[in-house]
C-alpha cells in the first residue's frame, strides 16, 4: 500500500547443480582449498539479505564441502580469517598497502617442498603463486607430433656407461644428435691398444676434450650410445641450472665438475641424491 516491495535475495542453484567442489584430499595447496570455502562464504554474506536464510546457506555450504572431505577445522579457520579481515577494515578503512612486493615467482606445486619455499620468499617480500606440476591435459593432450631426441635442441642429456653404473650428464644448445656424434667420434679416434697398468697411468695424465673419453680410456669402459637420451629441455641460463641439478641427482657420474652453475647460491640444499626432495 505504501509503494514498498518486500523482497529477499537467496543463492540460486540450477536443478543440475551437484555441489561438487575441489576435493580436500586432492594435490593442491591448502590456501586454494581454503579459498573455496572463503569464496562461498563471501558470496553468502554478500548476496543473502536475511539472517535466517544466511544461516541456512552456511549450513548448506558446510554439508556440501563435508562431502568433499573438508574437515571442521577448515571452516573455523576461514571464519577466523574473515573476522580478522573485517576488523582490519573497520580500524583502517582508507589505509593503502604501500609495501608492495619486490616481484613475483610462480612455483610448481610439490607437497612438502613448495610451502617452505613460499615462506622463504615471503621473508624477502617476494610474492608467490603456484601452478600444478602435472595435469591431465599435459598427460593426455599432445596436439603436436613428438620430437625425436636426436633433433632436440637446448637440452640436458645423459650418456650411460655399458660397463659400469656411471653416467655422463651434459648440456647443449645444438641438436642432441650432433653432440652425441661428437662424443662418439672422439672415443672412436682414441687408439686404445692393449689395456695395461702403464696405459692406464698414461691415460690418467692426459685430459681429453670430453669427460666421456677420459672415462673410457682410464677405466677401459664402453659407452652405451644407444641408450643415451635427452632428460630435460630449457633455454641457456636455466639449462645450466638444470644440468647441475641432474648431476647432483644422478650420482655416480663421470662428469668432471658439478655443472656450469653452483647450486649452493640457489639454496638447493633440499635436493638429495636419490631423486627426491626434502624440506
């Protein structure tokens, strides 16, 4: 009669809506899982107008996420974060964040490794974001034809020894096939003769162009060229880092040094020689 319209707003869901969200047991960072709760809670607090409806919506959210294996403590944690955020806004409504991050780093998510790295970067005022290390798309979708190892460029490669368990780790900006052929030719050009103690001592005094050749002459070994393969690909500077990492991971190696980059300066003490990571 007075011209006003009594209306209320609710969250609309289609009949086909399944209440399926990111499962808590999935391999994703914790802050992304908490972000699912926070997004649904923020939508509820922003859209729903009446308190009774708001409580019903919150209960619906909790039931739906509980079916996705979200424990009770995650809801309490998000509610605490929302309350702290409101208190900060009430105290300093116009305050701007002048402390901008020095930069941003995107990290592949590996549980138990990415989290401590994020904390280290945060101490130095560097923002971080994470991305999946392996996705279904990367495993199943291959729109381009596979490139064979011999024609690959900008790569880190491995050459195993047929006689012992040592491997050679190297890198090249040219094609892998060209670099492998250089290793093979240098080994073939060495006149081994009969392998004696005197011949071994003489070989230990000489240093050939390739550590592969040194390994063959000093240990009377045979290189398994057929099993040589590309193990990584990257552009120049990053390729040097990856070469050093692969040398660290692939012991024992016949490589003369630890690669073109000193890993200590990058704080990679979490790398171990058994191809795993530790905090």
